[in-house]
C-alpha cells in the first residue's frame, strides 16, 4: 500500500480520492476495521493520527461519576473518555477505502461492541504495558466471534518496554497472531499496524478458502 501523499487533501496520493480521473465513475471498495483495547490505551489518538478526514469523536470529560468506576491507574493524566466511538477514513489509489471505528474502552460501554463490529474485516487491539491485562476483554471478544486481530503495543513515554514475543506469552496468544510495537502518535507507525492487519486478514481468508477446497 503506497501511502505517500501527492497533495494537501489528506488522501494517500493519486489524482483524486481513489486514484481515478474525474471522468471515471468507479465505485470504491470499502472495508471496516475496529480499533479496540482498554481505557486510555490510545485508540482515539491512533484514529486521529491516520484519518484523512477530521475524525468523529464522542469524548466526554471525566467527572466525579467515574470515580470508582473507571480505573485510571497508569493514565491519571487522561481527562476525557470515549462514550460511543471514534470514526476515521483512509482512501487508497487502488479504489479501497478503509473506515476505522474506535470502540469505547470502559466496561460500562461494552454493549456497543456488537453493533460496531458488524461487517468488520478485522481489529487492531491496542495494549499498554503498564496495564497489559486491560486488552484481555477485547481478545476474548474477537476470538469468540472469529474476528482476525493484531496486537498493537502502544509505546508510551516512560512505560516498560518488552519484546513482542514476551507480550505474546503474557497474553497467551497463538503463534500466528501478529504482535507489533507502535507509537499511536506517529503516522508511519500506525500505517504499519494497519498494513499488518490487512495482510493477516488476507492470509486468514486464503487459508480458509484452501481448507474448504
């Protein structure tokens, strides 16, 4: 996937949104990806970093009502929380448009996951080494629903650093699930995560088709 920009529109290069000429009426293919993980792990940041449009956010300030409900250990500087979803979009020259949906991290909003996951080809589960157990709920959910996912370890400043294989062991993941280190603030880093997920989804699809043949 070539993501080099050729203009100031925020698109990933090409003559227009999808790399076609203005005279062509090509309809782009679309795909939906979920960005999941625990509270304060960087989902909103990741979507905002890579989206070509101003991302739709449903953040609200943390209030006294969240005391004793939301665990802010390790993320005490966080002052807002996503209460519904984050939404972003990426267009490619190959007439592919990716829609990114960030899920709410707190348990009290998990009821929304079923609706958000409809039609998703895969998921990025973000992890924070200071609160590694927070992504277990997402792992369980996507494993139960048969949704391919990758683990993206967001490397926060000052957080302990571990090798991907150590993270894999801590999360009891199979050898085929990609585990990558990333910086949700860095565009190139986020691109690598999304490319890794798409490749993993394609590999899974090819394996499934071969098994049915």
